[in-house]
């Protein structure tokens, strides 16, 4: 075997020497135990070659196989090497070049030192090499430190860029949703305001119609009286004139003062101006806005503290019917993957790039989380808002695997004990027992899940921009079902809460229902 190649394979990339007490990192790279520990004292705990982070709490493990190889090589007799190379000779004096002139920066012989380099600083060749090697190693170490620092800065910059991109995407979605709901509220209020103005106009003009009819009658009476008087004035016979004059009735009484119509534009616009000011405040003010008058039955479920949650939106009859079985759910922190961050009283989950702490016992090793509530009987409905595509909603029996199998990070619908709907960028997949049915793409940000255990139906709905049935699973559900979710890195899921919604029944209540 080539000794040079073997030496390269047994060389530590930190000290550039043969391994001393070699240890192996999880990524597979080997280093001297002392070298890697010294390196971690100066920088972050990561592999110096591939930059993979070293897990917190893990310990360095001695590479037994590599240590055995090194021990065999140390005990083996050295192989005969090539003949030592003849010492180079001075081109001027023909003597061996045994010294190094530091002043001139060249190798010299003993004659050169007497004739040419007398006052110069001289050193033995091997001593000069050792010193120069030490300098190079110091420079190499500085370069490696700079490389480590630059890689760390690059990773931090990329992480910040990713966070900003995700944040901007989330903000665009939130702002778009706010304006959409605000436009819906404005349209409803516009219709209501026009209807109120029309009703007020009708009420105010009702007396005017009566007055107008009475005036028309008075004018007709005056016209008849005037015509009768004109006919008498044109009568030529005196006797006839006097007789008919005696029969002429008195003229109509004067018409009394008209009733003043009370129409106040400021009064008609007063409530509307107040409402518009409140709606504008929803965008301009922070915190909880003043409550816009609206019936609870016309309000969407509350996703989280949101300045627009009190703005009413158009709700179709089907969705109102589904709301009769609405359940306010929360995420189970003990089941959440260690990259998940739960907030808003366990109603919102965000998949973060960095670990949020050590994994809890029994938590998903997959990128999944389940709800704290489960259902064994009855009819239940809940709604979820997603920040973007690449999320999965579903239900599963308690035996759903929590360990990661292979490269998949999602097992909802991949086994017989779970049913799921996977929202992808270009399509939707309805999955169960490993079978997937591809559905058309939808703009699925707000989704509804309806679980009717008595009928054995699990139905998924897309709720925006209009209610649309996506898929229905039919099965004989024999054990308690728990809502479960998967989401890609950077995604956020929010469990919407509806004011006054019925709480999910406790397990003992469901058991009594079954009995």
C-alpha cells in the first residue's frame, strides 16, 4: 500500500498529524480527541469540515476500529524506504548546502558563510524548516478560524434572509386577509346604510303624500268654485243671475299650514360615519379595536387575537349549519416536534428552523403535532387557518407512529390508522393507508374538518373565497380519533376558535354516550 496515501487517510485535519486517540462525530468525520475539544473552545460545537452541529448533550465516542489500525501500524516494522536523497551542492563552491542565510533568504554552504555571509544571520536547514513550519501552522490555524467564522456568518445571514422571507410571506397573507374581510364588512355596511336611508325616506315622505292628496282636492274645489263664479258673471239675464247667486255655495276654506318634513342628512349619516371611523381604526390602531356592532351568529371563528375578529363576514348557510357542531381545539404541547413553537394559548403552531428545546417523551419525531382533544362518538367540526401550502390535516387513532421511518417527515394517511388531506402547491392529496387520490388545486388557507362518527364520515372543506367540499372519507371508526397536523418549515397553523362554541366532550362523557 502507498505509505503516503495511508498517511493521508490517518491524518487529523486540525493538527495535520497522525490521529492521537481518534474520535468520530455523528456526521462521520474523525479527529484527535484533544484537537476537536480545543477547536470547540474557540468556536461553536460543529464539525470543522462539514459544519454539521454537534447535538447538545451528546458525548464524543472513541473510534475503536481506527484506533486498532493505528496501533497495528505503530507495532509493524517500518518498510524499507527509498534511498536518502543526496544533499544538494552549492553551485559556486561545490559544497553541501547545510545552512540557511536569513538575511539573503537562500541556502548556503560553509564556504559561503566565510566569504559572503559573514555578518548575516544564519541557521541550520532543519531548524529553519521547523520554525517556518511552525509559522505556517499558525497561519493555517488562523485561516481555519476565519473559515469557521465566515461559514458561521454565512449561515446566520442565510437564516436571517429565510426568516425575513417567511415573515414577509406571512405578513402578505395576513394583510390580504384583513383587507378581504374589511371589504366584505364595508360591502355589508354599504347595503345596510342604503337600506336604512330608503326606510327613513319612506317614513318621512309618508305624511307628505297625505298632504299632497289634500292639496290636490283643495285645488279641484277652488277650480270648480271659480268656474261657477265665471259662469254667473257671464249670465245676461238679471233674474237668472240673482236666483243662481242665491244657490252659490261659499268658497272653500283656506288650506292650513303645511306639515314640515323632518329630514336631517347629518342624522342619517351619523351612524354610518361612526361605523366608518371604527372600521378605519381597525387598520390604523394597534391592540383590540372598538367592537363593531354585529350579531354573534354572523361572525367568523376567532383564529387568534386579531384586530379584525369583530368584523362580520358573509357566511353561507352550509357553513352556519356546520357551526352547530363547532369545537374549540388546542394543540397538545407534549406531542409537538421539538422544532415546533406553540403560542396563543396553544392555538397556534409554527415550524421553526432552530430546535425549540429538547424533545419531550412521547413527542413526534416527525414534523407533526396533535390536538389535546379526541373524539369517540358524536358529530364534531373545527376550522384551521394555514399560512401557506405544504401542510397536512387529518385524524388518527392513538397508535399512529411517532418515530421517523426513512426520509419521510409525514405519515398522516400513510397508514391504516390515519386519514389526511395534504395541501400542496399545485394540488391536493386525499390519503389513507398509503393510497393517495389527487384533487384539483385550491387556494386553501382557511379549511374546515367535519367528523361524523355515527355516519362514519370525515369531510374536508375549503372555506375561502367560498365554501367548497374537497373530499369525504367513509370508514367504520372503531377507536378514539385525534386531530393531527403536519407542516413544512416556516409554515404556521392556527386553530380557529368560535365564541360560544360547545366544548369537546370529556372521555367519560363519550363513554356514557357509547353505553
